[in-house]
């Protein structure tokens, strides 16, 4: 909450007399007329009439048994949101009055506890699309944090299920989700009960390594590198000096890396202050700078890639000779003779050589699989590591037994499988290496977003009189709040802020996807990471670091990638029983072939010359064990969701997780709001008809004075048009007294010596004002032209009609037509009159419309469509349409800009283009096609591969699958699933051809 918001909040809640009841109440004029003091028929002892304002309620609270409650309301972005909240509350029985502070995110309600409770009020606000909590509970809410952990060592769905289970079972944890594709956990927890370090300990007790990425606390963290004299005295001075700064929470010194990690409040201090304190406290003996290292997630991935690559290369050094001696050299006579030379009794040189070479592969290079299998068995949840360890150990130790038997016997002919164990481990390491490389590319979109921020920025320095005295190039990570940054032509905007000097055009396509540069001048906001096209801008930084729009987008995409799609439950259910069943089937396979061999159920000619029935059965059992792959099932959904959400973000479509994707691909009906969705959302005055003799400028002075206090787009259009009739830039309008706004109808006010009413036809009739036939004819004409007619009455007499037009968005007709080709029905719902609605619907090609609808009626219509069996998407501006957005199966908020925290919507369309509605649905359909194909491949691979490995083709064709080939196939299955998902990176949105 910024300083302005806090000041307003304090003035609202503490701006009265000392300790008086009135001083604790919101000093805001209600947006709606006061409701009845109590429900009809309710008799309250001592009830008196009169009043209707909040202050009046205070005096009679004890007599009339009224109660005042203050709620924290999040998600409000403008006065329209405040109106929605107030209206939702006032519809409840027993509400005396309500006022909403949109800046402070607060709502104060005066109500009768006998008829309505705080819980009912909270539910009403939440039904309107916002989050609400009693102010007393807000302290508890601040204790609920969201932390992220990077978890190393997870191999399949068993691992993620185990980690998620133990986290979810921990005291203080409200929700935990673990993603195999990102190797991360997201935990919502109460910091009063459990800490982030305790959560790490919980994970590590299950046998995995956990690294903290974010704690969720309202702190910024920075790593600084210290160069110079770093003796004990200097370090003590640094620590005590930094700790003394206001806003510094924690400081941690790493003398080996010459690094200091500082947690601080960005509102009270910043990185430049910290560096300055360190250098001045040590008299220049220690220099501090940003500690340069890769992003934590990238660093972990890089280390893992490097480890698997090195392990694979080392395994090749030993495995290639093993392979050559067992598979190749045996067909070269002079080499075969050397390898078959006996060393001890019947043990040959080749067997001894393979034993020596395969041992380091099995126990040194393959120790990761032992460790993983041990931890998995300790948890009671066998995973892929268990299958690999069982398969390779069976092959290795049987080979050792066979070789030792030959070494102690004069006539025992041994058969070893050393090549099976070593080649199996090598192929699995190769598969893991390729899988991690591919998984890294699934989050490429996030990396590109993070790279948008410039490395350096030009900081302007001012004197005490506010004059620029110099400029300095600094690391962009050193920008602090309220810094003024100079942005040169062709340079990137270093942080979010607003222009205080200069004018230019800024290319925001990399953030919003909007291809055309946006004009910027004094007072306009800019987004960090965008490119300044021409002109020089001076920008005051408002949101830096984790508060920036870029950081919010990255966080939203990351959270979306953590969220599981409902279809993933299918894979989870299979994974729970997969490994135990595979182990059981492997044992049964070995037993069946062994018994069949003993009973001579198949001819001896089936058995290879170098094997007996036991060895053949053993090979089949090992092949079954190592070919089964639960990993492909676990990766089928999350990898596709990761790529899709990243691709969507790069095209200006922010998808909030797998649930939104899965619902969007089922959509068969879309409800469009009109204003700001099908139309541009910036109405303009196109005509004025005066019915009385008066000067046009005087007419607009009265109308604008009444409308200046309204937030409605039509009111703003009237005010903007009135400004054009005055040569001066900042014209002062006459004072409007007794202002009343009736949402969706109009306004009333006393302006100078006249009573002014501005609104639609129904508003005039409800105000007992006669509308002349001439005005009615004008209204009908304007409705036929898809314009909105606004009547202006003065002193209860209609004096003119203002025609306002909101142009239809380009390609609106083509978008509706394309949706029809996708078998998606389009419906338009609007609060505008039927005439205008019919004209707009004909122009865009929508057949079914609903006009003069209130926000709650839009939500009711969505529910009716759902009850008829339709999957409904609602497209709106995310503000007035929030109840419908929440009610719909998929809510698409259009025109978000930098406001990426629209809670009501499932998908945010940042470019305000209707074409992105098609992109969202088309991308979701293509994503789920990939997911289905992933499942077909993963299941089909196991359904077909396991029987072949078990020898189902052996009796008829003599074909058997060697274990090392089965292992290679297993590794390839995971890689293929990830690669199939990666093809979504090349997704292109459908091209809409303009007619």
C-alpha cells in the first residue's frame, strides 16, 4: 500500500474527534441511495426514523441495536469495483448503510445483527468477485505466506506425491502443490505455526534435498559482493552498520564467497543505500557491488545438467569396452581367442575384464539410483530408481555369481550380464540428460520475460531545488522507489513508473503483445522492460524488483505452471500402483519362464546356446523391470501446461494454470460484454440536439458539471467533449451540489441555480420528467445508428439530447465468424438499451443478445447456460463483469494492461484484442491434443513394451528384448513425451482475415 493510500486510509479512520464513534467511520459519500434502515416488518426497540447517513447511524447505535463492521476487500481497482461491492452488500436484508474506500481496500457496513451476520456480508462481497475478510482477521491473513522450494532428486510421480503428502500433513500448511516438470513445490503456510526452514526440513526428512527460492514474506533480498580488506573487524563493522539501517530485517555473511545477503523492506531502504553504508562504514576499505550469479532455478538446472553429462561421459569410458568385449569382439576370431582365454578354471579373460569395467559403473556412477531407491523404500513409495536398482543389481550380481562359479569350477560354463547393467545405467543417464535439457526449454518463455529488464539504467540526480545536476549509469537492480530514470531513444525502460518529463512512443509488445507503439507524455505510466522508440523520457520509479509488472507476470506464469490440470489426476491414480505392479509382473514373468523351462514346455531350440532356462527367464524379468516407465505418465500433462502457459504469456494471453486450460478447450458458448469488449470502450460525443434556445457551451457546462463526479465512460465522454468548447486547458466547472449517481441510469445534481439531471430514458421517467416526442424520435434514430442517446434535463424540463458512440473494435465481426467455425456460440449481454444492443449485434454478427442487464443478471444468465449443459466462457473487462467472470467456467478479462492481478478471471488478455479470445481457446485445444497424445504414447509404450519385454513374441518369432535395449527404450519414452510437448513452442495463433 503506497503512502497516498495509507494517508487516505488513516484520514478515513482516524480523522474525527478524539475517540468519538464517528471518527472511526469512513467519511465517504455512499455511491448509492441509502437503503431502508431495517427490513420490512422488522421492529427494533426504540426505533426512530430519519437520517440515512453513516454519521446519523452512530448516534442511535445503542438504541437501534446497530453494529458497525469493517472489512478488508482485495481486488478492487476503481470506483466501479467499489460500486459493485456496495451494491452487493446493500442487497442483503438488515443492511442500514455501506461505504467503500477503493484506495484503502476497505468497506464499512452498518447493519442489524438480528437479520444479517458478518459471514453473510463476507459471502456477498465474495460473490461479487472480490476477496473479503473482517478487519480483525487481517492480521491473521498477513501471517499466511506462500513459499517456493526447489526440490532435487524427484524422479517420477511417486516422488512428487510423497513430497506433497508430507508437506500437506505438516501443521500450519494450508495447501501444497509439487510439480515434477519444474522440480518445485509451492506451499501456502501460516508462519506463526511453521517456518520456511521447517518446511525444508520436512522435505529433507523424506530423502530429498530442498532449496528455498522465496519465503513469501514482504521482504526484498539482495546479494552483495564485498571486495577489499575483509578481516574480522571489518566484517563486524559491516554487519552492525547494515543492521542499524531502518527496514533491514536480516543480514548473513559468507566469508568464503565474500558475499553478504541482506533482507530489507523496499519502502524504507534500497540496494544503493546498503552499498553506500558498507563503503562509508569501512572508510572505503571494502567495496560492495551486486553479486553476479545465475538465477537460482537456472543455477540448479545447470548444475544438474552438468552432473548428468559428466556421469554419462564417465559411464561411456567403462561401458564402451564392456559392450565391445561382449557384443563385437566375439565376432573377430583373433580377439575372441584372447577374450576366451581362461584365467582361473573356467573364468575367461573377457568375463574378468567386463566385471572390472562394469563395477565402477554399477556402484560409483550409478550410486544416484541406489540413494534414490533407498530413500523411496524408506518412504514406502517405490519409484523408477527402485526399478533401475533392482534390474541392474539383478543383472550384476547374477553375473558375479556366475563368474565366481566358473572360477571355482572346472566344468561350469558361465553366462554374464555385465553389459546389461553397465549399458542400462549409461542409457538411463543419457535419457535423464536429454530429459533435463528438454525440460529446461519448457520454461524458456519465463527466461525470455526475465531477460527483458535492461542491465543498466541512467539515474538522474537533483539538487534541493529540484533541478537536474547530473546523471549516473547504475545497475538496474540498484533502482529504488522514487528514483528518476532517464530513458533515451532506443533504450529500455528500467522500471515501472510514470513520466514526469518528455514525450515519446514506447513499444510495449514484449509485455502486452500490442504491436503498435503507445504514445507517452507527462503523467502517463510506463512498464519496465519496454522499449522507448523516440524522444527522451524522465520516469519516476514506482514499482521496483518483485513489485514490477514484469515480475508479477513472471510470478503468475510460474504459479500457472505449478497448478495441476484435473486430467492429471488420471496419471496420479495410475502412478500410485504402477511400480509395485511392475515389480510383481517382473517376478511372475521370471517365474513363468523358469517353470516353463523346467517343465520343458518349450523346445530347447528356443534357448540361445549361451543360456539355460534360468538365465533366459532372468533376462525376461530384468527387461520387464527396466522397460516400465512411470516418468512419461508423470510428465505428460505438466510439460504441456508449462509450455502452453509460457507461449500464451509471450502472446499476451496469461493463463492461470491447468484448470483454466482444461476448461477453455471445452468451451462451446461465449458470453461477451459490449462496452470495452466488443467495442473500444472509449465513447465519444458525435452529435448534440438542443431542444431549447441556449448556447451550446453553456449547455455542456451544466452537463459536464453534473457528470464530472461520475466514473462512467459515457460521463467521461461528455466531460471530454465539454473541455473542447473551452480554449483554456484546465477549465473550472461550476460546483455541483447534492450529487447522486444511479448506476446504469444517470446522475442528478444542483449546478449553480439549476437542477440538472443527465441520464437515459428510464431515468427521466423514474424522475417524473416528461420526455417530448421530438426527444423520443431522436432517441430512436440514434439507437438505429448503434449510438447511445443521453437526455439532459434542467429544472425538470428536457433541454437536449447528446449522442454518444462507442466504435466497434476492428475485426469484431471476423472474430465472431471464426468462433462459429470453431462451433462456439456467441452471446452479447449489455446494460445498454435494446436499440443500441440490436444495432451492435447486427454489425458484429451475434444473433442472441440480452440488453439492459445489471451485473448480477449477467452472472444469472451464465448460470442458466451452465444448467442447460453448456461450457460457458465470459469475456469482460474484469471490473463490472466480475460476478459473471467468477460464475463462468472460464473467465476471460480483456484489457488488463499492467493490472495482472485480476482475481476474477481465469485468463487475462493483455492486448485488449478480441482475436486473443480465439488464441486462448485454440491454444487450450491444441495443448490438450498434445496432452492426450502424450498419454496415448506413455500408456501405449507401457502396454505394448512390457509384454514384448516379457517375451510374448519369443515363442512365435524367437524375438527377445535385451535388457539394455529395454532400458534405452524406457529413457527414450520420457524424452519423447517432453519433446512432443515442446512442439507447442512453435504455436501460431489463427490468422483472422479481415473482410
